[in-house]
């Protein structure tokens, strides 16, 4: 449905040039919910705006369906302007036109875009679209009198009213308060699924990306670091950048003391001492490696138990009660580990605890 | 999160980018923006150039004789008087405006809407008419207040005088107060109440909070406004000319006028070179002041007092003092509006000024109003209507073109365009009027087909240049308010660029443009100083006519015409106000 090849974009500002997107390529299949995830300034919004036609890339190809909307390299330059690409888009600021009513905003594309739509049909389609976002009752309200959540829905209705096959969403939830954000997240996902449209979604919120996406591409410094489905991106990422970029993790530097062989785990010596873990085959003895494991994978024991594999004693440095769990940091020698405990546990600062990290939960990356 | 590399652009890259952008639909706006900036810079250069020309601009010669002549021509007292009058007027205007802005926007004083409307109305009475009104009240011979006091106290001589520097400061202060009031109203209203609440929570009492928190936060706005007011005050010459004449109490502004236009009695030939030196003496400090003004404006943004979000500032409870607050504002309204206007109205009904009495009432006649038709010829009406129609349209068009470049493009040099268009904000109108006198003379000589010399077009041009700074502020704000995303959204919906401009941009900026247009129309109608300097039998406008009638001693006629002028302005104001539903108050600048 959407194919992007070797996209490059350099911004020229008064202070010099900024390479916003460097050689980005990816493909989104029909009906897929695809997310570009990354910190601000990583190039995800620029990529999205290139797809929309609001930015012109320096180089690269963009295909929507079987139509090349943009193909630029040294020798050729073909470009379809934004208003002829037929995509829907929800802006971060919603971009609701303040001089029009809700109805006027949603009807705008039907009234003034290329194809003339008969008046009676406009009213029907606008009503239908407003129904999708549950705003039918507010059609006559002037845009400045809408709450943030309502503006969001109007923006969505406006993007859907002309039934685009591709929907672009530029951080659409970032201006909503936390509770509304969760609600809208589910609604959005459900709507995209029901209408069977393809969605390209841009966000910096990892949890949001994991929750809504069929597929995630993590971006950094204008590159795509890694691409995959949410489970793979979180559970077994290919690169340490992805593991560090999505979710929280404990990161420990060490040196491979014993290579792993068939059925036998390797040993890494680190500031924690000897750590047993499954080591990728390409790692050699003496090589520097990075160990990563999630706070929720750490098992915390308050009672004394017999020694086990990957088992250390430490003291509680901080414990924060969060209702459904307790987040704490535990000091083991020089190393500070983040871990989670059951909310029923009683943890005090300075308390001695034992820590266990199941070896299959530790991921090893060559440094 | 700034991990992006930045690379400096070479000249060639900048140039090619520039060419790209120019090709991208900016040619027309850029052309007009450059023309406007070119005219402003050219006029400033004309002032500078004239200071070295000993005779007429069309004659050869280039020396420093003008400077030596100015040095010998009471330069120190002239500058001293100017600074004194400037500071005096500014201080007087600050006293009224800061107190009234605080009372109206930040306290629970009663009758606020009414009093605020009255302050706005005071703008409608031009400065020279305030001066005329106060002459009729305080002149030692005929002044009604003086006569009343002499009767009441049995005095031989008039106790109050107006024909001196205090008279100038008094009238100019009253005249500039509403400008200052509206300049600081915005920051005063949009202050975050949390800044004051946090002070009170830490245990500082309400009055101290106002003094140590509110006032310092207002300081950048007050100071930058004061700079502007000062520059305006030193450039007004119609008020000093009416009150002290040209010779007795020399000021830079009257010296420019005197050396450019000569006097009524024509005892002195114009000395353009000397006028240029005096003009330079006003212009250079103005540019320096503008520099500080712009820096202060930037700083006041840093203070983040003005966030634009709908704050509802907490109102300061005045308690029993609240009626005193209303009385204070009312006194200003009496001084600035009610007294001068009623005395003009009274004078327009009598052959000569008399104390109101049963006997005086028997002389009341409408003759002077019926005479206006004969005195004011069709040409004056034609000139005035042309001025009121063309100048606002031209100003708004140019301002829109300039803002398009400044706000919507990323062109190199747009900052310079923005700054140059700010120059008329600080540089007095008489400076530009003087330069235009010279330019008109030169074009009459070298390009006689350009209709500038002695025509209404030169007055229109002067007004366009003079109002440009203010108009670009309005259009900048209007365009900024239409964020790029609003247009991007239209493009995404499949709507083409021109149609998006028509359906999104135009409806969103039209109210601001109408608003600025109405004000410009009123302000160019009441403008007299530039029009007078450029006046010629062929291009007389209504305000100039009032002024010259007064100077030639036809007091009742001048008063009647003044009343007609104020009434016309009032009608425009009322119509506009009903269209804009009261939003006219937000406007600044005179």
C-alpha cells in the first residue's frame, strides 16, 4: 500500500543544514497499522510529511498504492502535490479551522476539493463521518468552542470523510490528557481496523506504539534502527539500541569469560560478578559484551533462600509504591539495578534483599 | 534531543535556495516589500543628504554650512527645550495611563466599560483641537476658566497661563495618554495571576505584591511604551505652534517646520538644509530608541507575561477607595474630552467667545455651520475623501505583502525588511514629511510627469509611510495566527493552494484587516502635521483647513469645522464599533 525507498531530506535553515532523514526505506501493507517511533528530532515527522506531500525530499521514492507520488534522484524529479495524493491526515495541533463550525470543517474537503459532491450527499457523508467519531450532536458548534478531545475527533472525522485509503497520524494523541489518551488510543485502533484502512502513525510514546501497532519502526538520527512487530521489538530486539529505546532496561557491561556451546550457557564476568546467560554464537571469549534485562524480569526475594544461578544479595536504595506494583532500585556492590516487586511486598530503604535474574531473560549484545 | 548535525551554508547554496523560494510564489510580495523598504530608506537618505546642501536641493553645492548655521542658531536652548518638553509630556502621559490601565484592568473599580469607552473616545479629538480647546479655556485674555477665576476671586490678572512650556506638556500629555494606555493594556490584562498569587502565598501583602511583583513585570511594557511616547512627543509641532508660536520657545519640531515651510508672514525663506539638520537631530535618537525598543519588546517576551492564553487576572479589591478610582479616570476624561470639546462646541455657536450666560445665549447662531459649505470647497472634500480611501488601502496592501515575506517565507534578509518597516514607528512623521517636500521638488524638476509636487498624492504617500509600521504589526499578527498547519490541512484534504488561501486564509485575516483599515482611515483623517508641511493651495485637506482658519483668526469657523470633524470621526467609530462589537479598544498607536 505504501512503499518508501531511500528517502533523504536535508533542511536548510539560517544556521546551516540539518540532515533530518537519511536513507529511510520501509513498506506498509494494506490494512496495516504502521508506527514510526522515536524521540523528537529523529526524522519521523519529516518522513510522514514527505508522504503527505507537505515536504519535498531531496531524494527517494514514495509509492502510494501503485502510484509513485514522489520519485526524486539526480536525473529525475516527479512529484504529485499534497492536494492530489488523496490521503487523510490528523495533525498534532489538529489544525481545526477556527472560522468554521464542526460541520463546516468536516464538509470542507467535500466542498472545495477537486470533485464536486452534491449538497445532499455532503450532509449525509458528514453525518456519517461524525457518527464514526461520536460527534453527531455537535455538528453546528463553532470550532473554537470545542475541547481538546472533541477537536481531535473533528480532525479525525475530517480526515475520514473522503474515505482515503491511507491515513497519516502525526502524534495525534500527544495534546490530550492521560486518561483521554488511553481511551482515544483504543478507539483509533478499533476505527482503523473497522474501516480497513492503512495507517501510518508517528509517536514518541513507546507504550502507545506497542499498544496500537501491527508493526513498529524505531527511528533515531534520521535512520530506521529496527523494524518489527511489537512483541519482537520489545522482547527480542536485534540491537541494543532498540532494547534501550523501547521500554526500560538494566544495562551491564562485561566481558565474555566462557563461550556458550550446545546446551550449555556462557558466562560473562561483570560488575555483578559471573553472569550465566545464553550467548550468541558469534561472540568469542574475551570479547566485550553488553547485558540487558528488563526490570520486570528481575525476581526479588525478601526471605533468605538457598543460592541459585544469577543470584545476588543487595540493599534497597529506593522503593516507589505505584499501586499495582512497586518499582525499586537495588544496589549490588557498585551496580544499581532497577526491578519491580509485587505490590504486596514490604520494602524499606536499606533493607537487605536477594535478586535473581532468570538466565533466559538476559540478552547479550556484542559491544 | 538535538543530535542533528548542522553544516554552514555556502554563499552559492544560499543564493540557489533564494532563487528557489523566489520562484515559489514570492515574487510579487517581495517586489512590493522591497519597494516599501526602498522608499523608507530613500527618504532617510534624503534627510541626510539635504544637511550638506547649502541652497535649494536643485542647486549645486555640498558643504557643512548648514551645520555651522544650526550651531549658531540657538541650538542648545532648542535641544534643551525639546528634551524638557519630551520628558514632561511623557511623564504626564505615564502618570495618567499607567494608573488608569491598572485601575481599569486590575481592580474592581466600578463603571469600567463606560470609562474605557471614554478613553477610546479621547483618541477622536485630535491633538491640535485639544490645544484649541484649552486655549479657549486658559488663554489669559479670553480663556473661560481664567475669566471665571478672576470673577470669582476678584483678581486683576489671569491666574493660569497656557502659552508656555507647561501648556505644551499639559496638552501633549493628554494627547498621548490613550496611546500609552492601549500600549500597556495588553500586557496588563494577560498577566498570569499565578505570579501574583505565589507572592501572596509566600506571605507578602496585596499592596506590596502589586509593587514588587506586578510593577516590575510590567516594566518592559511600560518602558518600551515610554520610549515610543517620548519620540512622538518631541516630534509634535502643531501643539507648540498653536501655543507658543515659532520663534519664542524654539523646539526641534517647530524649527524643522519653520525652515521648511516658512511662516505665515513669509518673513523668512525656506532653509531646507537647516531643516535637514534639525530633522537629523530628531531622527538619529529615534533610530537609537527604536533599537532599544525592539530589544525591550524581545525581553518582555522573555518575561513571558504575555502568554496569550485566556488568563483572567485577579482583580485587586480597592474597597472603599473604588469610587475614588472611577473619579480619577473621570477627571482625565473631563480634561481630555469633555472640557475641550464643549468649549469648541460653545465657541462654534458664537461670533466671539463669551462666558456662558443668558446674554451670551442670545448670540447663539448656527451661521458658522452653514458657512462651512462655502468655506470648504469641493476640492478640499475631494482631497480628504481620496486621502481617507486610498491611504488605508495602500497601507494595508503593502503591509500584507511585507508580512507575507516576513512571516511566511524563510528568505534571507526578511529580518531586515521587518526592521526597516518598523522605522516609521519611531521616526517622526515630520521627518518623512520634510524628506517628501524635497523629493517632490526634485521630481517636479526632473520627472515632471510624476504627480507629486503640490498634489494630494504626496500627502497620501506621507501617510502611507507613516502608518506602515503600525499596519505591518497588525498584519504580522494576523498571518501568524493562521498557522501553517491550517493550510497544510486544506492541502491534505485535496484543496488546491489558491482555493485554500481563499477559503482559509482570507476569512481568518479579514477581521484584523478591516479593524486596522478603520483605524487608519480615522487616523489619516485627523492627521495634520504632515499634511500641513506638505500643503499647497492644490492639496488642502480638511484638518489643514481647520488649522489655517484658526491661525488666521477665524475662531468660530475653525471651532465649527473642528466639531464637524470630531462628529465625523465619532460616527465612523460608532459604526465600526457596532460591526466589531467593541473590539476596537484593543488598538494601539495614534
